[in-house]
């Protein structure tokens, strides 16, 4: 196993899939000659050339729509949004075209496109650059939403996303791009819709997606060391499709659950999971399902304060102690 | 004035793409226009009989545009349009039955009753819709043409749009990329003078015409009159050759007119934002079907009897389609959650992994 950065795990996934399938194309702002604003695509333009790795103008609606149109004719575009926040500019193309065209054509057309980029707060770039769209987009039938937390997951899920024949919204995190993780030398894929139990435990289920899964792992260590609570951490990895079985299996074992996400609370992913748990695991629960989200306000700029706006390990510990 | 117009008309008949048409092909062009007219008229009747819901945007008056453009398509040329899409659908060869059944929301419709009037599709006929959001199809058309170029296919994507669509931002983003990347897309602005109930003068600022805006992107552009199907064909052929031979985009504005409102719900289209006399003038003096019919009669390609026959046949075909639609079953309730995800529909491993739908 090699220890590589999250960004390089994604880079490997692109390179491998581009080698495998000549219809895979990378497009986005600065992805080619500049090597990517966050260096996720570095080296690929030199290796694959301008036909396969294309710089686009700053025109999110235009180039995302172009990718969707190309995907209808069998190209497999992997489109970078420099920030997922900019998807707001391309909303019509994603929501009305990528997500609906299969349905409205009675199944005659499909869009094998991946739209990817970082979707996170916590980097002091202000509210316009710090949105989490996973709950919005998972609300749209026709779209798939994936949020990997580790280098291993990022690579395996990206390879599956590129091979998937439906539009996949792939959400990364600028705070994780430099994080190193072990990635096998040999090829592997991680299916969309499979959660990962990142820490086994018996007393409570900490369920999360994206970077919040790593925050939950840190909280679990504190709970074990300081409170003798053995928490299980379930990382959803994919929001839609959703691995409901993995969540239920964990909660049936621990009888308590907290959902942690960097999304906002109103209709967040945790709201969906909490609703599902009260419906399907009511008799297994020994306490209400609690949720931790980012604080319910636009992302604040002030660097010291923004740290507090996102869920921190101690926030999770405190919440867990209220029901354990 | 009349003689000058006639002289111009004859010129387009002499362009190579038109002069080589056989008598049969000419009659075919006329027949296709008449079929669209009769289909639209029948669908209006059925709408008024409450056989369908939603919106209905009729193409009456604009037939020469869809038929003229589509008549030039080769195997690798593609079409995408906006919500006034019935004409293009019939022109590419979709049947009246599947189109009418779609309007009725029936399972036999081209989209199994899932798309409706604004969302007809036939990818097997290189027809990519049928799009409901004004100008939303303009980046998609760019993408279709991008895919052709990427695959090394000598083809073009004709992306139709109305004059109201030229004021949406994604159209300009698309023009910029079309020029920047040399993409063989042809934007065809069907300028019927009204952006819903807002006239051209009240909705768009321009110097000589809308297509001229392409000048700023260094894109070839043109403007022509849609009254004469030969004029449409001559101009579009130039754009197709540019796309095929140079992989370059074109913006072509075609002046046309719709006899009905923006949609059938538009009660103010006559006597409101436009005068009855204006509509009558178009019907009397600029109707593309009547003008082409007269030309074919004058040159002896067609007789009145033949015209009556083809018109009756189109009328009967539309009536049969309405009957077919009426008698067709509605889609099953289970079908509501089908055709959402490719992988689920095919029950692939990806489609069987995880939960995709959340009602239970």
C-alpha cells in the first residue's frame, strides 16, 4: 500500500479510467495547463494532451451544459467545478437537464457524466465559496451524490462514478486534498451505495459523510479514552444511492445514533437519516436520534470563528454524552 | 416590390442544394410542412377537447424552418430544440401516433407519457429534444457537436431556439466556447417576433439583427426569411458545409411567424400584444405552405388534385393519431419510478446497490 494524498488518489483514478476508456474527458477551469486550482489534475494534460484534458472559460452553465450534451452522445466527461459553490451558476443544466433528460425521454437517453469538485466550508473564503450542496442535489431523483472522506474512498468511488451510466455529483473537500491515506497498488473499485464502518463500536453509532466522518473518528477516540464509550463510526460515502442497511445494522447493535455533517441542519442529510431511523428502528432505539450540523448561518469569514461553525470533535462528544 | 421579392425567390430555387431537388423531393418537402400543420391543428382541437394537460406551443406558420433544416441532415447531423418542438419531431421522422400519444400522456407516447408536449425525444433519429427551459438547450447543442468532433465524425448539431432565448446568459457562454474550440454547432434562431407576449423591439437590443451578436464572438452569422423554404435550405446548407468542412459554428437567424399564441394559454396574442391584421397579413402573404404550394403548382410539379390528396392524407393521419392516442392506455403507476436511473432500469450491479428511491 502506498501512502498518498487524497488529491493524488483522485488523480490516479482519472488517469486509470482515461487509459481504460478513450471517451473519458476531463474539463473545467484551470484543469489542464495550470494543473488544476487544487492540483487534483496535475500532470494529466502533459500525459493525455489537450483533447482529453481541456481548460474551459469561466462559464459554469455553459461548460457543464456542454458536458451534459456530450454525455448524451456517449462521451464520459468528468467536469471540475473549482468549487461546488459555483454549481449555483449551472443549476439549470444540472437540475433540469442532467437529472431529467432520462426521465423525460422515457429512458431513451442517459447522461454518464461526473461533476466534481470541493464542497466544504472551513477555509475562510466566505459564504459564496463555502456551500455544501449534497442535501439539495440528493433531493433530485436522477442524480447520484457521493462524498468521500479518505484517499482510498476517493479513488475507488471516483472510478465507479466514471463508469456509472447516470450523472454522479462527486463532492470533495479542499481541507482533505492534502490528507494522506493508504491506497492499494492494484486496481480496486468501491461501489456507490456502500457505507463503510470506519470504526467498530458497541455503545453508539456516529453516522456521517464527508469530512465529518473523520471528525467523528476523532470524537470516537476521545469518547473511548475519556468516557469509556465505545462508539461505532459509519461513513455513508454515498448519499444517493444510500446504504440504509448498514445504518440500520449499526443502530440495531448500538441502540443510539448521532448524525454528523458539515451541511446546514434544515433538511440536511441527517434529517433524512433520523426520519428513517425512527421509522425503521424505533424499537431498537434507547434515545432520540440527534443531529450535528454546521451552525445555521452563512459561512462566516472570520478565521477563528469559522472553526467553531463546523462540527468539531468536542461538539460530538458533548452531544453523545447527552444520550449515553 | 412584389416582383423584386419574386426575383429573389427564384434565386434561391437556383442554388445547387435546391436546383437538384427532384419533383418527388419537392412534393415531399411540401407534404412534411402540411403534415406538421395538420398535426398541430388536430392537437389544438384535442387540447380544447381536454384530452391533454399542461402547455401546448403550436408551430403553425413556422413549418418551413424545421422542414427546410431537417431536409438537409445527413446521418451524422443532429437536432435539438426548445419547447415548440412538434414540428422538428415530425420532420425528423417521428410518427404522429407517438407524438400525439405523448400529448395525451399515454404509455404509447414517444417518452411513455413522461415528457409531454415540450419534451419529445428520438435519439435514434438524431433528435435530442424538446427542452422546456428557454435557452437551456443551447449548451446541450454545443455538447452534441463537441461529441461529434471528439469522435472524429463529420457532422453538425443544429440547435434551434426562439428569439426570446437570445437573452439568456448560457447562450453566450455557448457561443464563446463554440468559437474558442471550433465546434460544429449551428444555432438557428427562429425569430417569430415575440418572446412570449413581449415583442422583439421590447425584449432585445440589437443593431441590425439578433444573429449579428455572433460578430462579437468572431462567429459566422446570417439572416434570412423563413417564408421561402428554399431560402431556408440555401442558408442552412452553407452553415452545414461550414460545420462539416471547417468545424466552425454558425448563428443563423430565420424570420418566421407563429399563427397562435406563445402557448394555447396565451389569450392576448390576437388583439392584445399584436393586431389581428398582422396575423392575417402573414397568413395571406407569407404562409410558407401556400407560397411553396403555389410555386410547385406554377412550375407544374404539383396539381391541385395532388395537393388536395396530400392535405387530406395529412388530416386523416392526424385524426388517426388522435384516435390512437385516445385509445392507448395510460402509463402504469409503477412506471412513475422507472426511467430515472439507467443502472436501476437495467438492474446492473450498480443499480442493485444501495437505496435509490425514498418513499419507503
